[in-house]
């Protein structure tokens, strides 16, 4: 992969036109690694299928920090993969899978312009996909749906669309439509180009399928499909879609209200290129972003960006931290001096890194839609804006509603200072949210996380970096809501049942509930009490 940009792109407008940036949201096992790998193959970013997985397996030697990943065989870090396809430069922001599910996964979506919702056609919508979808919806991201594993028996395609329409309240537009499924999977019909892509199973199952493309109306289609029942059903479904389904409306797609839908089989590489081509035609290019000085267009001449993730201690000898910055406007250049909005200080951006999987290459320039890794000598926090020119600040990244809570206890009083320092630093870094009981007599911090892994990371790092052993005392809550009107609103509401009040790290009231039902009960009984799933941005 090259790091220098050709002179033709050495211009911000052209660079923005070329860029498409997206994240894949899915539940574990839907095939995200497989799809990512196939996409990278098209972009020539890797040359062999299997390398993404291999990279995952290999990369333990990097640091102690990685020890946890290695022990668990998981990936903690969201990575950014850049590849080219035809004239496009594509940034794929990787969101980690489920055991490693944490707030990072949510935050990564703050840096994405588009989302690809990958579903296993046999399973339909799964819990993690729903959660991530909520964040995409909050951000109004365009969502593209890819139903995977068509080479295996799955649910009826119409039922899959129906589920999305009813449960996610999105219009669907099938860009391609499957012909059969499982053992009788024959291929897909591309409704844009009116072509049939035939799926050819190899002698060894479906691992190495080839593809024949025929124009609609070609008499060989029926003959090659060679299954009257499947062909008949396909024609009926197609007719129904054409007559009853909505037209593709790109405005709705860009507003996150209609999802273009694709069917395929990532493992056999079937339907992947078809998807990629349509995706690139339909996806949003890097656009303007809300800031304290109004919408900032990506073509603003001066550089600006924001930190959406911090990765700490990838190399423990240096206690380094990498701040992941999404470039929002202008051109980033190595060694440039920028303003750090929160502190008002100047910062030189030396040693920038281009991120590819775990490998880090040095980088000379980057444009809107790109992500850069900056060594962060304790300067940056999640949500920070850096800019040149007139002062501006992008909207911060909200705290997301945690679902797991535990008191964090330090059984050794002589370690109190390290404990407090560690907890404060990990909180600042965004590794976990910290809350405190509203009851002043309970002074242990409450860890509040969206994924179990965050607890493990905090305990592991307190031990490794601050030399403090800790214990967890799990709390029986799974739902948190910020009280929008603060303490006054809470006091006005009077007595609340089946909830406890805690304070977030800014001292704002948060209600914890055992379950959604209890939460709805309180909302029902106190209609004036406004509750929010995300914390107001500070
Ligand atoms: P993830 O990153 O979303 O967790 O999923 P991953 O790509 O690792 O895929 C999960 C499993 O699903 C893998 O099988 C993978 O081969 C399989 N898979 C992915 N796409 C398809 C597809 O289009 N068709 C079929 N039939 N299977 C698919 P595994 O047995 O867990 O791993 P492996 O031994 O195949 O590597």
C-alpha cells in the first residue's frame, strides 16, 4: 500500500470526492472478518484471503497490553483499513466483535459517514446489530444491508426485509435479489443493471464459487438455473418488488431512512463486488459537520478533526497512547502545528501514523474522511477538536448508556493513591465510565460499561500499569438513564420506585434500573421527568 498521494488528488476537493468511509455493524459470526477480507482483496490491500485472520492471530508480540487480547484471542482495538477500488479511496473503520464489545465500538461510529449492516440470512437481526443500529440511527448514518451466507439455508428474503422495515423502521430497497438459497442457491439478480449473476458451486462445496453474468432476457438463464420451482418463486418475488416495493430514493438513503439491500455469500466471494460497486455509487462522501461555528464543510481550507478513540499503552516501555483522529476538513500534514480546542494550546503533530490493522505506517498527508493515529502524550481526550485557522469545536462524543455496573474495590489501603490515579486516568481516556453512589457513605467508584470486556481491561490495566489489585462487586442493574433536567428535575419528581440514583463523573444524576420494564414504569409514572439514554455532551 502506498502512502503518497498522486498529484491529481493533491487538492482537497478531489480528495473528498474520492473518499468513502464506512463501518460494518454486525453480530459476531455474521461474517464481518470474511467480508472485510474480501473487500480488501478487491482493493488490492491484501493479496491473500486469510491474512486478516492471520493478522489477528499473530499480533500478540506487540506489547503487554496485547497480552489480554492474546489470552482471550480477541481484538480490543478498532482498526482502520484503507484501500482503493476503481477511483475511490475507502476507509473501513473496523468495530470490534462481541466479547470485546465496548464503548469504542460506539465511538467508532462517530467517525463513520456510512454503515454497512451485515446480517446472517439465517438469523436475521441479532442483538448487537440492533444496538449498533441505534447509534447509527442517532447519528443519521446511511445504512446499507448485506445479507450473508446465502449458500446456506436461511430465512425467506421477503421476511428478512419485513423484519428490517418493522423493527428498525427503515424502508428497504433490494438492489439485488437472490435466486434460491442454501443448496438451491442459484445466484442473484442485479436490479440496477438487469443482469443475473449465477452462482456456481465447486466440487468441494461452495468454497470456490465462480460467477457467470447473463443479461436479463437471455434464454439460457432459465436453463442454467435448472430448477422450475426456484425460478418461478424468484419471478413472483421480483414482480412483487417491482410493483409494491418503493423506488430507490437516495435522499432517503442519505438521511438514514431507507436501506439499500444486498444478498450474497462473503465466504464464496459471491455478490461482494456487486455490493461494493453499488455501495460506492450510493454512499455519502465526507460531508459537513456541526461545530461551534456552524457546519464546517470538508473543503474548508484549514485542517480540522476530532479524537474519537484513544488506544493506550500499545508499547508499555513508552506508555504511549495513540489518539485516533478523524480528519474533518482541509489537509493534514505531518509535523503541522494545530490548536487544541479544549486546552487552547498549540500541538505539533509529529509521528502521525496511518493505521492498517495493527501495522502502523508513517503518514505524510491525510484528507477528510481519513483517520490518523497521533502519539498522544496525555494531551488528547475523547471528543477533543484540533484545528487550524479560526477557532472551532466539533460536537463531543456522548457517553452511551452503560448496561453493566460494578463497584470497584481496592482491598489494600496503602495503594489508595495509585488506585485513584489509575481510575481517574482510565476514565479520562474513555476506557470505562465511572459513577458514584448518591449515598455519600459509599465511596467506591462504580464502573459502568457497555461490555464485559471493559471491566477486564480496567482491572488488567490497574494491575499492570498502576500495580493495584482490585475486586469487583457486580451490581444488579442493566439500564441507565440520565436525568435531563438535573437534580432539580429529579427532586421535583418526588419518590421513585425500583430505581437507584447515582452520579456520573460530572456529578449529574443517573437512574439505574434492573430492567427496561422498571425504567418504563418510572417513565410512565413520571411523565414530566425527562430521561435520556446518552449523557449530555460537556
Ligand atoms: P465475524 O467476523 O462476523 O465474527 O465472522 P467471520 O467472518 O469470522 O465468520 C464467521 C463464520 O462464518 C466463519 O466460519 C466463516 O467462514 C463463516 N462464513 C462467513 N461468511 C460465510 C458465507 O458466506 N457462507 C458460509 N457458509 N459461511 C460463512 P468458522 O467455521 O467460524 O470459521 P472458518 O473455519 O471458516 O474460518
